[in-house]
C-alpha cells in the first residue's frame, strides 16, 4: 500500500512538473512574440524619425536588443533561461541577489498597480471602488469622472461662522441673518 501511494505521488508530481513546464514554455513563447512585436514597433518608429535625431539611435539600439532577447527566448526556452540564471548566480551571487531584489520590487509595484486598476475598473471589490463612486478623494479612475452635479452630503455643508459675524439668508430662529427679525 505504501509503494502504491509513493507511485501515485510520483505520478502526480511528474504530471504537475510537465504541466508547469508546458505552461512556462507557452509563456516564454508569448513573451518572445511580444518582445519581437515591440522591437518591430521601435524599428518602425526609428525608420520614421529624422536622420539627425539623437533619439533615433537609442530607439534603434532598443529595437535591436529587443529582437536579440526575443531570439534568445525562442532558442533557449525556459530550461536554457533557468540554466543561465543558475550559472550567473554561482559566478556573481551578490549581483544576482541585488537583481532578484530589484525584480521583486518591480514585480510588486506592477502587481499593486494592476490590482488598483482592476478595482478602479469595477472588477475588484474594495473600498476604493466605493469611494470613487461617491467622488471621494483618491487616485483618479474612470468611474470618478463626474457625469452631473456632485451630491453634497450633510457632513460636507458649511457651518455658519462662529465669530458672530452676520450671515446672509434666513436662520433657524426666524431672523433674516442680519441680526434683525423679519428684515
């Protein structure tokens, strides 16, 4: 019975590993395609730029590097990428850890921005989407665009001045607000 459980666990782990590798390979192919598209767009941008533009050479270099990165991803795949990362980590562990830290921070910021964007689009739940609908202060979203006059809540009204200065308009005690009743 123990041998059968080990065999089933090994089969399940093998299936999970193969699925993960297939998914990673698919993601790598999509990333390579996206990089190639960006490189092509940058090349088109550089081709339409002025000859003497300093930005043209930068855009051309970025397009070339993007094409090289796409070629690398397509040729090496996930296994080659992981192997190269392991080799780099062995040779320069400090640089690898620093790069991993920066990549983690960048990923965290992107994930945070994506979460905020999904809440702003109404696809996520949370306080931000509710306050955006009420027009409360917060990051600008598409939902926060006013479509009519803003509603004024009771706590948003202005209290009369406490300095004793006369107010204009009727008051709650029947005076006109100028210190004289009925005037």
